[in-house]
C-alpha cells in the first residue's frame, strides 16, 4: 500500500513511525514532511495548504490511503478534495472540521445540545464587546473566532487586559479575519486533560488521556507555546471521570454533529477542564494534538492503519483499539527564544540508539546534516511501566540530543507525579 500523510511536524513524524509498523505499507509520502521525517518517509515539497496539488499528487502516485493531520488543510477541505478523486482519507470533511475552525460554531453547538462548557457571549462589534466588558465577571477569556495558531486565546486577569485583547483582535486585526467575531467566556479553573478519540461518526473510542504543558518555562511560567511536553495517561482523568465524559461530552458531541448534518470522522480531540462543577469542554480540535500524539501513539498496541481505515469505513465498533499499560513522557527541545524570535540552522546530533525515540518537528536536511529550522525542533519520548520511569528515561535520552541554543523544560510530568502522590 501507498500512504500519503499531509503535514510536517512532530505529530506527523509520530503518525508515520507508527504507520510503518504495518508491513503492508510499502511507501509513505509526507507532504511536505521535514528533514527528520525524511528518514522514515519520502518527503515531497508540496505545502499542507496546497489542496489541489495534494489531490493531484495522490492521483498521480496511486495513493491508497491519505492521512490529513493538521488543522489548516482539514478546515480548507483537503479531505473533500481527496475523496472527490476517490482516495479514502483519515480526517473530517470541511463541514465537520469547522468544530475547530470556528469557536463561535463550537460554542453554539455546545449550547444547543447541552454539552458542558464555559458560559459565553459572541460579538461581531468591537464597541459592544467593550461595553460588555465594563460589567463582565473578571478574570475572563477572550478568543478569536478562527484558527490563530493557538495564539488567539487571551486569559485576561483585569478589565483593561480584556479590552486590550478585544481591540487587538477586532480593531487591529492581529489575527486577520479570525478577529471578525470574538467569543468572551467565563474563566474556568481545574486540571486540564487532553482526550484524543477515534470516531467513525457512530462509535467514539477515546485514546489514552494526556496532559500538555503549554507554557514555555518551568512551573507553568512564561509565554504560551504550541506545547513543551506531554505525559500520558493523565492521572487526573480517573475511570469515573472518563465515564462521565463519555456520557455528557463525547457521545453528545458525535450525536450533535450528526444532527447538524456534519458527521465527524477521524480524530476528534477534546480539550477538557475538570472544574469543581464537572468536566467541561475548553476546546475541540479536529485532529491529533501536537505534542499529545507523541505520547499517545507510542502507547497504542493496535495497528494504526487498521484503526484509521475503520473510522473511514464506519467499522470502528468491530475494530479492536488497544493501548498498553504504562506511561509515556515526551520532552520538547526548542530553539532558545521560542515562542518569540530565535536563530536557526544549528546542526542537530542524535545518537543512533536515541533516534527511535525522537520525533522531529522543525528541522531541515542540508548536505546530509540535520539543521534546526523551527521553534519546536524535536520531541523525545520514552515509554515505561511507570510515569516516574518514563520521565526519567525521557530526560536521560533528551540529554543525549545536542544542538546549539537548545532549551527544554525540566519539569514535564512533575505536576502529574505530584497529583499521583496526593491520590495515593
Ligand atoms: P485553547 O487555544 O482554546 O486551547 O486555549 C489555550 C489555553 O487557554 C487552554 O489550554 C486553557 O489553559 C486556557 N483557557 C481557554 N479557555 C479557558 C477558560 N474558559 N477558562 C480558563 N482557561 C481557559
Ligand atoms: N497541544 C495542543 C494542540 O495540539 O492543539
């Protein structure tokens, strides 16, 4: 079989490495991939948003199955375009990807179908939003409607901060058209849990839960990033909470999307907050999380391609999806300065024994050398029987990967370990 994977980050590298365990796969093409992915797939210089070129490539190269991993191409209709050419895909069509593409859509969906989430108001007029903020409860959360590279969310601790966020989104168009509408919502508190799930639009199979670490610095300080590390499973997500989420959030979301004529197939990511009033949805993503995938897929025992095809074919209920016991930890190595300005072009050395643990996100290959080419450069994952050992091993492996200007958080998983200590 020939497989095409759209995307070029650490998540895509993790998907490709997992897919490669299936001996029926002869070749994997990554569009565009990256310098590290090039060791595991054939990289082709077609951007993830070049939908027409992707579809043409798939036809010309006899692709049997396509995996569309990032949000942008999903929202732009990459799955629709591939399906129109007769190529089966993993991922939602554009009319379902809107669950991530528009926060106004997802908030209205949750309200209409009674799915627990933060209370909110939507504004398309800057003055009305500012007037609302004169009396809104503080802290509050201001969100740009559309995709904004994870940066369109401002937690405002004061009225002034909230108003400044509204002005930068709605007036100064910091996120372009994403700021035409803003959501202003209730500030929630509690541990956060990421639950990725496979769904064929009828059955939903949650994967092992995980915990992201979004801030750049230790102890959750510094700027928000795309994610500086992850652990799985998330100790806050108990069996009881999982059962409650299935009943109050996961199944109702699948049913709501069907009722709207927007059947969702692929990976639906539930970003949850375990509030004192029960689990609530912070956000939906229409895809695998990055770097959650780098801890979730290494724990998957079942064949990834088989499970993906079951989401496409509507046979997920009859398909076994098994995760191994134990834990995984992924430490992201980034370029000093990220998520702001950083230098790139530094040579990366990965010892051979460490390579199987590494998922490359931002690197290019030049004359045989692997060079840094992004803010998040790579992730190093270890799997072990306990979380404590997974963390220890991930850090021991990380210490053996070298490039100039590297930085990484030293406390990935520390809060999870502490929570486990408190439970016992
Ligand atoms: P998002 O991009 O929607 O995942 O939001 C980024 C981060 O902002 C989340 O991971 C949460 O930590 C935080 N956040 C988003 N919405 C809320 C909320 N209503 N209350 C508290 N924190 C929030
Ligand atoms: N790690 C969060 C995300 O993928 O959106």
